[in-house]
């Protein structure tokens, strides 16, 4: 999906790996806690929690951190209520941006998201103001080493998926209709065990060419969103050339 691997590559080259790891762990812990609150705090009985734990383990999150996050989601342990909120807007160069957050205070999160948009040449819009540029999909991800490209492709299609994108760095991404997510997930779990992600996602239907100046502003915007504890995922539809990416990475 547009923007994801570009941003990841830039962040990797910028360094600050300890800070990025701490941010990632905080977001993973929040997802684990919310997953535990949404059902039973037992991963064997809660698919969302099971996937959240698998994602945390894939990022080498310490076992103690995982257990603390699960305990926070146990009834009576923490009365914090998180809600899933979606923000939409335009980034520099007219790039469509969707921000998904898990927050316990909309009055805190919304102004921060608005500020990040405005400070980086963008503007926060209304709900559904840019989502027409994306398709809602079901996404299931596995590590690349779990299966060969052909094996994953055949298993996914047999399970009812629409497509599979395989990459050595990004792993196997199985794409299906949103309504088929649970069934496809169950079929793949029976063959490959727990995925590291199984969620609703956004796939760009079109892309927007971005020049070097706007690409730099966009990356600053994405970095700011990544630094915010409430923001879980960001989707955008930029098309940045390899030449510009090389300059940004250099």
C-alpha cells in the first residue's frame, strides 16, 4: 500500500531505533489491552487478543510487557475506556490521509491530529472526506518464512481471499473482502497458526504524484503521527519516485 514501505525505510535510515522501539511497544501494548477488554483476557478464546500478542512477539516485545498489557485489560484492573476513532484529511500535495487512533480522550486526540495536519501543509477534513480514495479490505499478515510464495497464494485463495502480496521484508499480506476476514483467518490459522496481523485495512484506489518538497513535508507529517501515542495506523496514497526517495534517504 502506498506510503507504508516508503515511510518505514526513511524511519529506518533516520535511526533513533530505541525511541522508535519504545513507541512501537506502547502502541502494541494499547492494542493488547483493548483486545483483552473487548472479549475474554484469554488469547485462546479471543482471536483479536491472540493476534495482538502475535504482533507484539514478532516485534520482540518482552514477555513482561505483554503480560502487563493483558492484565490491564482484565475486568476491574483498569477502568480506562479506549475507543477507535478515524480522522481523515489531506496532506501536502493533495495526498489523501486516513489516521486511525485508539484514544481514551477524543478532546485530547482531535486537536493534536488537527495540529499535525496543519503544521505540515495539510488540513483535517470531515469524516468520509477522503475515504473514497481507498477501498476497505480485510488484511491478514504472516512472516515471509512461514511459507513459500506459491504455498501461501494457494492456501489464501482456497480460504476465499482475493489476493496475496508477498515480499521478503514485509512478509505475506493476504487481502480479502471485509466480510470474509473471519473465515479466511480461521482457514489460514488451521494451516499456518496465528498471523501477526488480522484486521480491517485501507487500500489506496489511486495515487497522487508528489514532488520533493511535498514528499519531505509528508514524511515529517507521518513521523509526527507515528510519535503520537494515540495514533495506531496511518494510510495515505502518495506516489513518490525512486529518485526523490533516494534524496530523502540521503
